[in-house]
C-alpha cells in the first residue's frame, strides 16, 4: 500500500510544493532610495528598531551586511546619547 500525502497525485507523480521554489528576495521599504546610512538621524534609526528597542535583522530591513553594520553602530551610538531606547 502506498502512502497518501498532500503532494501525491492519483497518477503517482509528485506535485510541486512551495518549498521547491526559490524564495524571492524582499525589497526593503526602510532603505528605499538611501545610499548612505545617516548615523546622526535618530528618526531613521528608530525605523530600524522594534518597539522594544531591538535592532531589526537585515532580512527584515533588506540591508546589506555593510549597511546593517552601520545601522547597528548608529543605533548603539544613539543609545549612549539617550536619543533612542
């Protein structure tokens, strides 16, 4: 007896599932049109944080590794100056 799964068809061939397709890279809404990360702009840096003050990961912001390091450095500096939580 054969096993029936959600991806099996009646003719025995396997259906393509979502996990078989490569994931599309999301475009950043936060960094749209930004060439240089402004380290002094606390309003921009607050958009890169959660409500609890955590730094958003680059997979959510769409930042490259270089931009993500600059964002991290800017947020940490703004925390020292008490401009962001």
